[in-house]
C-alpha cells in the first residue's frame, strides 16, 4: 500500500454487507431522478407531437396583418414560416358546393400544409390559380383523383379547377359530409374579390427551435404594435417548451419545480444520513489512521473519495434501471391507457434523463459526504486509542431519567445526543411525509381533470335539436327499461334573461332529478342541498366568470330565485353566463316545460356495441345520438394508469423511508455496540436493549411527523390552490385520510425497524460486544 487512498477498495471489500445499504440508497436516488426526467422528456415529446397534429406547429397567430408585415416577419432569422390563412363559408350558410356537396373554401400560402400543418397526404399543394386541393374525405364523397377536373359552384357562378392533391383534414375541415377545398393565396384572393368577400386573414408564425418565443413575441408587439387582441399564442405548444404566459400553466411550472426539489432533497437526506451513520460507526477506524500519521485533510479526502468510489457502481446501475423503468412505464401507458398515449415514444433514450441521473448522483453523493468527512476528520487520535471515539472530546452528562424508565431515557438520549444525525433522520422522515402529502394532490387533480370518471358521466346520450326541451319522459322511461341500461336520467334546459348582482344578463337554467342532486352533494362547497332539492332555491356552479354566492337573488321576469348552494363541478361546459340548477318541479313552474333537452344513459359493464346501436335506433332520427362508451373506457384506463404511477411513486417514497430508517438504526446500533455490551455487562437484559433501540426510532418518527405535517400541510394547501382551486374552484380541506395513512406507516416503521438490529445485539456475546472495534 503506497498511500492512504489504497485503503478505499480494501475497505469496500471488507465491509460489503455494511456498504450494501449505502449503495442501495445511491442507486434509488439515481433511479428516481433518471426516471422522472426521462418520463418528463417522453411526455413532452408525446404532447408536442399531439399538439402539432391537432393544432398545428405554430407559436403565434396574427389577426389581419398587412402583406408588408407578413413579408418582413417571414424574413426574420428566428422565424421558420409566416403563412396567411383565410376562408369562405365556414358557417356553411352560403351556396358553395362541389357536385352538390356543401363546400368550405380555404385560402392560404402553399407552405401552410407542410411547415405549419403536416396535412398533405397525396399529390402537391396548388401551384397555379387553376389548381385546387381537396380534403381527404372529399375523395370518397366525390369519387375523384389527383388530376381530375371539378367545378366549384359559388353564389356568383362556377369555376373550374384541376385537383392537385388531397389532405387538409385539420387545415380545412374534418366534417364527414362537407367538402374541404384549398386554394393558393393568390387564387383565393381572386375568388374572394369576385364573390365580394372582404378578406380578413390571419397569419400563423412558427419560430425556429433556437429562438426564445417570449423575446420574439415582445419584439413583434413593439415593432408592429400587435396587442393581445390581434396576437394569439398557441398556449399548448408554448407551454410544452416552458414559455407559456397562461397563469395556470405558469402555476403548474412552479408545482413541478417544487416537487422536483423535494425529490432531490429526499435523495440528499437519504444518502447523507447513510454516510453520516457509516462515519459514526467507523469513528475509531479514522482515529487510528490519525494515530499512524494521517492528517485531517487526508481523512476528509478518504471519506469523499470513498463516497465517489461507490458511485462507480451505483450510478451506472441506477441509470440503467431508470432507462428500463422508463421503457416499462411508456409501454404501460401506450398499451394500457387507451388512445390518449398512442404517441408516447417506445424504447427511446432520454439524454436529459441520463445526464440528470449522472450529474445529480455524483453531486448528491459529493455534497452528502461533506459533513461526514468533517466529522471523521474531527475524531481525536487519543479518543481512538482510549476507545471513546463515539463521543470524541465532548463531555457527557448523566442521563436524567425522571419519570421514565432508564432504557426509555437512554433511547431518547441516543436520538438527540447528535444534532446532525437528529437533523438528518428527522429531515428524512419529514421529507417523506411532505412528498406523500404533495403527490396526493395529483390524484385529486386527475379525478377532476378526467370528467368521465364522475358518477354522472354517461356512456351514451340523446340531445334534442338546438337544446330544446323535446325529449318526452315516456321515451326516457322506455330507454331505462332496456336490459343493458343501468340508469337513464334527463335534464331540462333553457337560457333565460335575468338580473343578478345588480346587472342584467342571461342564465342557463337546468333541472336535476333526485339522483343528480344526490351526486351533486359531493361537489357542494357552500350552502344547503336540501332547499334546492325541495324547490325552495337554486344551485350555481363555480367558475372564473361566475361570482354568484349563497344568498344572492336572481330576478327573472315573473319570479325570483335564491342561491342556496354552490357546486365545485358539474357535467356542463363553462360559459360566460352563470349555470343555475333547480328541481324539475321548479323548472316546470318557471318555464312551463316538462320534457328533457338532454337524456344521459349509463350502461351495464357487459354492454356491447350492438346494444349501443340498438339505443341509437330507438331515437329513429328524432334526436341526436352520441356514443362515448369507448372514450369512457379509454379515460378510465388512463385514470387507473395515472393512479398507478402516482401511488407507485408514493410506494417508492415509503420504501425509501423504511430502508433509510432501517439502515440508520442498524448503523446507529452498530456504532454503539461497545456501549450496549457494557450495559448488558452491568445487568441490562435483552428486553431493555430492544426497548431502548425502539425508543430511539420512535423519537425520530415523532419529531419527523411533527416537522413533516408542520411543513407538509401548508405546502399541500399551496399546491392544492395552484392545481385545483384556481381552476375548478374546489376549496381546500384538511387531508385527514392521507395524514392517517402516514401515521399508520410511521407507527409500523418505528416498531418494526428496530427489531432486527436489537435482535443482533442481543444474540452477540457480552465479551464480543465489548471487544468490538
């Protein structure tokens, strides 16, 4: 051996069993970081692909820019494309047709189908004024091919065009019964002028990958005077790259940063606690090195390099496991969560995930080793020789037992005697509790985000034309009698002029039956449900544009309604006018109508597509029919998959807590082996030893519970407000169920973890424990 550093691999071989837990802690930390960053990367890739497919690859849309502005913007080095877009007959109210089929006509620059939308499936874009591109569905409707000549009928006459290609289901129209036609910009301008249409184009602008979208948007606003009224952002695409200006998306960024910092902190505490315990266990060894000439700097160097030596094995293993876990999770999402995740990459490697795992692994270990290195260097050579290395040069005071038994008092003393170890152990418990409380918010967020999971979500539903109350209750009764129908329930609807909060406007008045009122009880955040159920008041649904509160009066032409309750959620889409819910009896008294506008139907679990077709046949074309059975199944699968991930992550956090606690208690016992031997030599029995170790563990647990709940509950409140209250209006409530589960976990940990190290000490001979080095 030429130098002290040669002891590192020798020590690693001799102490394989003791090092196992430390290696496991590092592997788990690297695994978590690699998996989290890799899954985030895969999710961003998936969402970006989906957003581009459905909304286009553009960042901002300019309303009615001049031709000069479009040309200047297109020449900017940070802009990939600036493409104009306009159309005729979007509302299908005018006489535009091809072969008798209603037609929507779109005019745009030629690259909009290639650079803004990937929407060209056959042929090419129109290159002359005599060419036209049709939507994909038009090929089947009109039975035409590329190169065929078609006649476009307009209110001012007919125009002949040659088909140059097919595509544009997103760009033009995805309506199965409408022909979508695409013309070049110059050809469209000529047609619009002939039709007397005053063009009001928009311009889609796509930035380069290296551009800073926020900076470019600011420059466009300053240079050309664009405002929020004539410059719209593609919030979904900007949000995926971290440049969204939407307050809710910005809030989610903050939530993601907080959760990530908590995960990293948990890894640091776990590794630091393990290294600190190992240093305490080997304090006499470091003191002996000082006796044979090692300096304080050399001791610190040994501890730090020993920690990095473990990274040589732990970091690659953690990264590989992280990649494998990422592949598994992506496969589960793609094949087990329905159509929403078909774009998620399979068996792809995330460079960001790997680098994050490696960098965080090494930095975490290096930072975690600083305090143990200083502690090892501070061990006195005299203390090592005399055998008092555990206490160093500090002067110990007698333990005052008070009303406690001596073993209980000693257990508490062992827990609090080392402030650093107490901080690490308590911090580890506290962080685990904070993480569990924080990630529990995600489950509630998923429940609210996936509406078909609500008890009132229909599998199929009927709708009367223009939401008129025309679905007779006898028809609803006949639907409910079908053997594959679990439940059928309807709602009456009417938009009424009203005066409320000192202003005039309109309200959406909707009826509920007894079953729907029962479901709504879970969403009641203020007021009384019974009064609304009995027809003595109405409910309203919270949203950002609805400020009605309990006690407010809504004045109609012939009656007044009192708001007796506020709901946090409902089956209805939000609008600019308040949603008001009343009983069927009150609705009929106000409007005189007694038929449904919407009839929702929930099917039994064994219902088939043939049963759905039979329900559609019952409508006989009199009512619109909508099938959501497959969509609900996909959403249910997605929900269960999200819950699997969130709860799986919580299980990992729980295992980390248990493993770290077991490792720390075992090392703490190991470091005090001589003390326990001396206590047994003077008459302490095995039961008292076990009780002393359990008390030490319980002390860490109780302090961690107090610190974790003290910090975790305010953070839970903040995250709940950012993710749920600000969007859905749901008021925060104390998460008693989560706190109860945490308490059970900690009690089990405090009682079970000390059993193994206590049994090991009790099985050792007294002479062996006293002579332990």
